[in-house]
């Protein structure tokens, strides 16, 4: 290995001591690729914030466990939803995301993420969050937000 290549490699490793850290632009691009536009303002998510509320392993997109998840959403059982935190890199998962728009609106996004490389992610549902629920969710999601 040449000295120049060694120096470049070491410089890159020093910049990322904890491994890969996506930049704000990369996070925004990944969100746009998976979700698209904000359901509230119909803009791309610049200035928005997102947090993961729940993550559940499912056997397939029509898994009966999703009915339970939807029921908890309709009942605004935020404490129960926060407690659902299942993940396996070799399984299909459904994530419940909270998207905070700069205009003050909040949305729940139910996102299906399949394990199979060739199967596309799919938004199963999108629900607006009421002002009262956004206050409760804000308290539960403190420190979990990612700016886009």
C-alpha cells in the first residue's frame, strides 16, 4: 500500500470512529425514497423531523398482528405503542413513524419494510395526529427525533 493510500485510509477512519454516520442530506434522501412527500404540507421533508414510535416483526404484509397495531393507533394507546420494539435484520418489519412538519402538523406513518431485497417498502397507512395526542407523543419521544 502506498503512503498516500495509507494516509487517505487513516483520515477516513479518523473521521468516522463509530462507523458510518449518515449526513443530514443522506437522511433526507433516504426518507424521500421511502416515504416521499409530507402528508401535511405535500413538500419534500426539508425542515421536518421524524421519530420511530414502534417496530414490529410481521410474517407478511397481511399479518393479523397488524390489526392489533391499528387498534392501538385508533385508541391512541401511545404507551403501549412505544413498548412494541421488535426488530430482526432477517425479518419483515412494520415501523410506526411520527413525522413532525414545520407547519405544526404531526402524522403517523405505518411503513412496511420487507426483508427481501427485491420487494419494495410500502406505506400501509398515514394518520394525522391531534394536538392533544401530539403533546403526549412529544413527551414520549423526547430525544428520539431525527432532523431531516
